[in-house]
C-alpha cells in the first residue's frame, strides 16, 4: 500500500540482501521512520516493543528473526534458543508459533551450511504468501460489501456502505493489503462508495494512530470515533457492517482480537448489524476449541496510564492521564464467542464461525491440520 504515494510493505529485505527493514509503528502517525533489524535481539525487541504488531506481521518478523539468528550460527542449539526467544515475545498471536514451526520443520533436516540461506528464502516466502493471502481476503470481502451496498439500495437507502473497524487490521498489521482493510481498499479502488468509522482503540490507540493513517494515505473516507461511541452509532442506524481482524481464532470459531472487540460484537448483535472477522487461515488455531483457553497477554499498565502524542509545539511526548500512584490492569485482547460472529472472511472464502466449516479450511501450507480438535490445555490470562 502507499505512504505519500510511494508503495511500501511493512517489512522487507534491506539493500544488503540479509538485514531486514521495518516501519517503526510506535512513531506513527507523526513520523515515518524506518528501523533496521540485524540480529535476533533486534527482531525480538521489535515484536515485544510493538515496532511491528498484528498477527501476520508478527509471524513474518519472527521468521526473519530466526533467519538472522542462523546467519550468526546455525547449529541446533542456536535454532532452539532463537525459537524460544521469539516465542516468548507475544503469547496471543498464533501466527508467531505458526511461522516458527513452519521454519523449524523445513530447517531441521538441513546441514548448518544450508540453513542460513534457506531460512531467509523461507521468510521471504512467508512474507510473499501473506500478501497473496490478504489480496484473496480482499476479493472475498469485497463481495460482501457489494451485497450490502445492493441490499441497501434495494431498500431505498442512500450513501456509502458504512463500516466500523476496531484496532488496526490493515497493511501495517500484515505485510501488505491487510485483512479487514483489504476489502475496504478494493471497494474504494473499484469505485464503490464506503465510509469507515475508525474506533480509536485504547490503550495504544492503534485505530487512531495507524488505521486512520492508512486510510488517509489511500484516500478512503473515514471518521475517528472514541471506542465507546460504537454502540451509539449502531443504535442510530449509522453502521452497515462491523469488520475486524483476529489474532487467534479457535477451531470452534471463537475470535481473540484486540481488547474491546467483544463489546462491539455485543452491540452489533443487539442492533442487527453483521459482524465479520477477516483473517488468514494461519490465524486459526486448530489446537484450541474454546476461547477461554487462549492465553491473553497482559501488558504494562503504563500503556493505560499514559498517552503519546504531538504537542502544540510539534514535539512528541508522553503525558499521564491518571493520578500518580493509580494502578492499571492492561489485558491486550478479549474473546468474541462464535455465536456473535456473522462469518469469517478467509483467503479461501467466507465461512461460518463453527467447527464444521473451520475444519474444512486447510492451514496455510495447503494441508489440513491433523491436530484439529485435540484441544491443548493452556492457561488463561496471567
């Protein structure tokens, strides 16, 4: 997608052919700054500190991080240590585990001399596949937007298809296109009138900082709203569909996504607004049936107690919004039960949020996961 008219991906190989460059998303929307990852430590920091974020991009960054580690040393111990370090960065996004397992399966049989080059090639493949996957999500999601537009016109309705988002499931959460934004970009590019309600997404404001930035750069009409305005907009008949992403979706269709998604799903159900989730099949965790078993990341309370922004003097800074000594709890995700989900938009089409239809979706390697349904016991929130 574009920044100032120039095409970017969210992650790419640098000119030296081995180090990796990313857009530092902690600086957006105020500054577009490119960071270079040269080591495993650089990659783990980028994921943990959220220079990169979003399940698909986390997976791609982890793949490159493993490749960077093996460039320094490619024995079995190094590979195991690098995988463990990367796995520990963000516990909720399942693409992290998926990418590392895929890399390990391919690299384990190889000699140490073969591993570095192969690892970089595999990471490139994961990134390229993500672009193709998200493009297909866009194709299938566009059909839904077209149908909503046609149904609206048939009822005598006027104006654009009004889509409510939450957090950022855009190209900056992926390698390109995005998941929830891909259908929006395709609809806009096809000349279909759309308007996006951008939920700010406290506490890190990824909607305000990143989704609004993306949509503005692409020329998509949008309006920023506070998180708690979503239900009111639906009550007023101002939302035609809700379209969000997913960090992990269970084998039974429960959707784990950025905190606040569940409340939007409840409001959508109460007001008869369709609630769709856009995700690659690699985000489906076939080892977990129930959403209660998804590990929920607890982040630093300072994210709740402080906000970052640009002051009237143009300088970036952080300010406290609560009294000194206030304690804050900061769960980063919540789980929306499958019963509240109208459908899952995958690269293979729109499917129901249920075990039968999810079971028919192969993982990103093109092979059904034989472990589906064998739910693995996992702890919940810390």
